[in-house]
C-alpha cells in the first residue's frame, strides 16, 4: 500500500464526511449532501484563472491559439497540439493512445487539455509542473510532433505575422520569439479552455434541482464509497498521485509492466505504477479510459475503479447512479473560431516526414 | 501537342484579347485592361453558389461541417478532411504531397477545398465530376483516411446527434444516414468555402484602384503572355485540361513518370501527363506548387510555367509583376466556428491503426 500523507488525509476526510452523510436522513438528507459536496468539490470559476509567472493577456491567448492549431510546428508539419488534444472531442483524440510522427504509437492516453489549468501538475505522471512546462514536451517527443526548438523558432521567425504577434504578446522583450514564450502563449490559451456551468457546478452553487435524483444518489455513492478521496477539488481529480490498483492489481492490458508511471519522475520505489488521479470533468466525453486507454465504457471504468482501488463490488444500480453523476460533470465549451494561420514564406522550414 | 476543342478556343480567345490589349495605349490603357480582364475572368460571387442535384441548406452545411472536421470517420480516427484540406492554411496541408493512414505518402499535392465548387471537375485529373463525388474518395483511399463506407455509416449511426442531424438535413428520406448523403452534406459545406472580395474581384467589379500599378502590369502580362489561356474564369483555372509541359517537358522531379495524370481517367493516349489547370485563387497561400508539390516559391512557379507551357523566358521584372498580380487573388475567408463533435458511444467503431 503506497500512501502519501496527503493521500491519507484525503481518505480520512472523505471517510468523516461520508459517515456524516450516512447518518443523515429524511428531509435534511438533500441539504446534507449538498453541504458535504461543497466541502469536497469546487465549481469551475466563470473567469479565466490566473497562471503562475505568466499573466494571461488577450494578446498571448490569441497567439497561443494559433500555435495550438499550427501543424507546421511539428517536423512533418501535419501534427498540431489539436491533433491529439482535439478541442472538438473533449480535448482528446480517439485513443487508445496517441499516434504521432512516423505513425508511432504513444505509450499513454492523451490527457485532456480542457480544465488542465486546474491540475496540480501535468501529464499522467505529473512530470510537468505546469502547462508551460507541458507545452514543451509533445512538440519535441519523437513519437508525437518530433520537432526541435530550432524548427519551432525558425518556423515562427519566417513569418512576419508571427513575429509581430510575439511582440504584441511580450511587449517588454527585445527578442520575444523564444521557445519559452512559445510555451507561455500556449499556456495562456490553454488557461482559457475551461468548461464552467456543468449541472454539477450549478449544484455546488446552490441549485439543488441541477442534479436529478439518480445523479444525487450517484454523488452520495461517489463520496460514501471513497471515490472522492482521490477525485476531488475543482477538477474532481488531478491533484495527487495514487497507485493504479491500490487494492487489487489490474491485469497487464490495463497496467502494462513497462510503464511504471510516476516512478520515472521520482525514482522512488513507492511510486511504481503510481499515476495522477484522473480529473473527471467532462469524463463522459473522453472514452477510452485510464492511462492505457483500454476501457471504452464509462460504466465499466466505474466498476473497475471500485474493484481495484476500493476493493468493493458495486451493484448494477450503484454503477448506473455513479455514471449518471459523472454525466453531470459535462460543462460548457467556449466557442472557438478556427484560426487562419500566417502564410508560410520561402524561408519557412520544409516538412520532414522521415521516421 | 494535346489540345481539346475547348482548349483551342480558349487559347484563340485569349490571343485576340491580348492583341487588343497590346494595341491600346495612353489614357485608355487602364480601361482597356479592365474591359479585357472582365471578358476573361469573373469575380467570386458574394452568395453561396448553387450545386447540381444537391440544394444547399443550412442543415446540410452544419452537418457537412461536422463531417469535414470529424477524424473518427477515418480508420485510425485521427485523420479528418481538414487534416489535408486545412481551412486555416489555404485549404491545403503543408505538402509536398499528403501524408495519410500508416504514414503513407500520397502521390499528389492536395488541391485546395476553397472555391473548389467553381472547378469544372475535382482532383488534379478531374476524375470526380463534382464535390459530392470527390468527398467519397479520400475517406476510402488507403493512403489517406483508409475507411470503408460501413465504417463511416456505423460511426454515424452510433451517435444519436448525427442521426438527428441527417434527419434534419434530408427530411424527406426514411433512412437518411447513407454514404451518398454523407457526401452531399460535405459538398454543401464545401460550397460555402468561397473567398470573395479579393483585390482582383474588386477590380473586376469596376474599382480600378483595387490593383496597384505593378499588379495591373502583372495582369496585363498574365493575359498577353498566354497564362490566361488556361487560367481563366471565376477560379482563374480549374476549367480544362492541359499537358504539364506543352512546350518543354519538366524534369522527373516535377513530373514523375509513374503519374500519367488524366490518362488514368480517360485511357486516351493524348491525355498522358495531362492535368487540370490549377485554379489560382489564393495561390499565394498554397506553396508548394504543382501536382508534385516540389516548387516552394511562387516566383519560381511562374518562371517555370512560362518556360514549360509557353516556351518563354520572363524577365525578373515580369516575374515579379505576375507574382504581384497573383497576390491580388487572395480573398476573404469566412469565419468558421470550430465544431464540437457528437460524443462517441459504446457502439462507435474503435480506431484501427494497422497499416
């Protein structure tokens, strides 16, 4: 059993809350559930959250949006951030894991970019502290965009429109077209990709009718059974790390032996097969599930989590209720105008599709 | 020399017009140029053009937009129409030729989808009579989306939102989710992808100041030298077929021996290495050039065309003037809201990335 102090605290908190919840009954049960939920979860704010060391400005967001959608920043010039973090399908690709440069297949399911700004750290193993650190990864990964910082900067510098947009976004810098600013602009755009106003947000803000009875039952189960010990906060997850298989080890198709999760980051033996608790916002939009992307049904995912993380077998009704609750986590996606990219010039680097 | 009757007629017309143009001078030269241009070219209309056998309705356009952007219609579920006909970069990909399923490399440069509705036929060899016929090609091509009609229909039928959208778009059909209607909806969306209001359109509509002097000089050259014999009409091309290398055969890097162009469609010996004259609308946005996609500079493309099609060597100034004119063909792209796709269900076919 691998438990951090934080994890134990969360489990303990949830247990206390759950006991309180189970003791209540009758007319006050609804009020108690809402009160308990408000202590464990938080609604998505209706304003763009602040980002550490990177004030979010309109200029950065507009630039970051172009960068996010520009495939020419990859070596092949056909893969953009949006290829695997498709904003039209929950911020993820079709899965199970991403296909990138040279048709290479990635090791893990693409985590969603929506609401990623609320996660404590980025990637399944938390190896990037924030979205600007995250943004420098896939663009260079050989099985993803396979580019170099030089390719990115040469491409951006070859188009006067991009250079002007960097000057606007970073007005106090003499030479603003840098790989760091590329990442900061993407982070600023991604900070805008929040999905407020889900039924569950409305519930947390006091509207008891925002959830139906089945969803409330699912919410109560989600707390009582212990799911919320790991899946809590604004993002209903994304805050801390836990072994995948706390009570029972999943089979190798779900937990491939070669991917030891957070161990690769910390080298701590206790972090073998430890992953960041998946943020569950919009989870209904994002099958297949888990880092290996092998479970295509949300109900099956709920049953599996209960079995391997909590050591409990849920009834069919309980599974359905929890799925109904998870469906209440689907929020509202902002409208995004598809960007018209700056036009390449004679000095823009040519695509390279070599594997 | 392979010339159809239509082609000969176009060349003859252009010669007559060019002679008239050369004879005029002084104060009336500007008027004559505009009068001549109006006979050869036509502005892009400001309304969506009608499409044969497929009335364009809002419902079809909205559905077609979703289909155009939905990668789940490909076998791998990561390639959409928009992957190679990127609406953010002139309706084409980075080139030289498209990369598709299994990282296979296509034989020809992706032709642009913008203003394609004005072409007499689709593809470099005109093998599709219209955009609905065209839309059934790439989705099935093994080096492109590599899907089957069954995959497309199973995917669409697995999502109630899609089924409802087909019912709305084809209200008089009992079973509207068909491969033919899939193609018709895409055609309807693509018919909206027109780019009116280029400086040259404004010029053709009577505003002599819409082109600067260099652009007018380039326009005059474009007519006089004979470019407009093939590149004319609304789309400044896209209307008829001509040998690539009428006066001089290009080298094999530009004209690979294996790709005999329209010969594959007609099996007529005279159609060997014959291609549809490229439509030149927005050409400045669409490097690299020609069906083989090996020429990255528009000026180089102009010089090459003059040499191999007209047997003429242009001066540096003439090349620059024609390029300036071609830059006046860049029109206004409509704003496109990035579509939020219907959510996959447990019955949606899974991706297949096998090569």
